[in-house]
C-alpha cells in the first residue's frame, strides 16, 4: 500500500468498530462495513479514530483491527489513529501499523497542551518518535481536545515537519481557516492535503473553500462522496441540493454524546453491521430517539426520490 501524500483527495471514511452485544469485537461485521464503505465510493479509510472507539480497545485488538481492515481494503489507503497520552505507546502502534501496511497515521494533540510552544514541541517529539518516513495526519479538533491551533502555529508545524502531509480539519468555526491556509500556499508555503471532519456538517462550503474532501463518518457515506465530487467540480447548487436532503440526519447525528449511537443505528439498519452496540461506556439510544431517527430516514428517502 502506498504511503499517504499531500496530494490525497476525496473521502476517507472514519470507520466504526463493530461490537457484539457482549462487547466483543465483531470481525465479520468489520469486514462487512469495510466493504460497505468501499462500495459507497470511499477513496480511503481511517480506523481507530475517536468515533472508532479506539481508547476502548486493547493493543492486541487494535492490531487485529488494523490487519483485518488493511487486508480487506482492496489496496485503498488506510490511515490509523494512534493518538495516545504517551509518546512511546503512540510510536509503538504507529510503527506497527506502518509495518502492517498502513498509509499513514493520525495524531491528535493531548488535552494538556495549552501554549503554541507546547503544541509545537509535542508534534516535533511525536514525529521524531514515529520516524521521518511515517506520514502524519494532524487532527485539529479543538471541540474534543480543547487544544487551539492558530493559523500561525499551523504554518510553523507545516514548515518544520514535512512528514505532516494532511490536516484533518475540525476546527469550528473553521471555513476561514481553510481559506487562509490555501492563501498561504498560494504565496509559497508547502501544500498539504485538507480533509474535513465534524460529520460533514459544512462539507459543501469546505470543499468550495479549498478542502480536498472529507475524513469523517456518516451512515450514508455515498452522500459524502457525491457531495465532494460535485463541489470539487464547482457544481455547488447540485452539491447543496443533495446535501440538504441528508441534512436533518446529519444534524441529528451531531448531538454530543449520542452521535456514534445514531450512526451505528443507521449502519445496522442498512445491514453494514450486525449490531449497533458500543463497547462500554457508551451511549444507547432510547426507543423515542430510535423512532426519531427512523422518521428522519423515511423523510430522507422521500426527498431523495424528489431529487431524482
């Protein structure tokens, strides 16, 4: 599998990690959901991310997931989330993932970082521990990490650490950040790939601002693919019309604390996974919430038919 580069584009779906009701890994469903994402048009996959319940897995389980997905990915690039409180654990998993065929690793900053100097030092150390040949995706997700990466600091990270080849952009509000990054590149800064998260809530606008696509999850990954393709071609009205048909479900999934439960419920209904269980601790949708999601799915089907 080729290594990740700054030219990466399209949709890298953040994969869920399927579990059985008893909390054990469901490897058959992992195969099925991997096929599901690829059949939807995903250009790559990202595993062991925050929405992949990575902190709930043992090291042995993480390696099992890595092997299983890479073997199933049909040569598509697989990015592995390796964020960890300690650099030794981060490097061990990252190097093992690369040895097993990963295209790159994703690193989010730990919540303890506050100053620009601390953040810069951390990423210098993380890249050093991983090794210069390991492509890194910098996850900029302050809503979850509480770590604020300014435009100036992002520029320094790009300038100082050439192995950072991609930004997983999840700052919010963050559209202007994309524009400023692309403007700096137009003036000579090294280009990096920008794939956006946050459930795709601002996907049409993000691509219009210069993002290369999405690195996020959703129960209908084909929407992420189609909207990215349309917006990349400048067909913004068509992109927005299609996005709007899914927007109520996208909105519902953005509720803090239950978003993954909603996503897994939808994936289970679509047959992509056998069970919508999360490994504990994890949220469970109550019957009323399930009924609300099902109603949104019915309305979504009607809107898509109207679009033709």
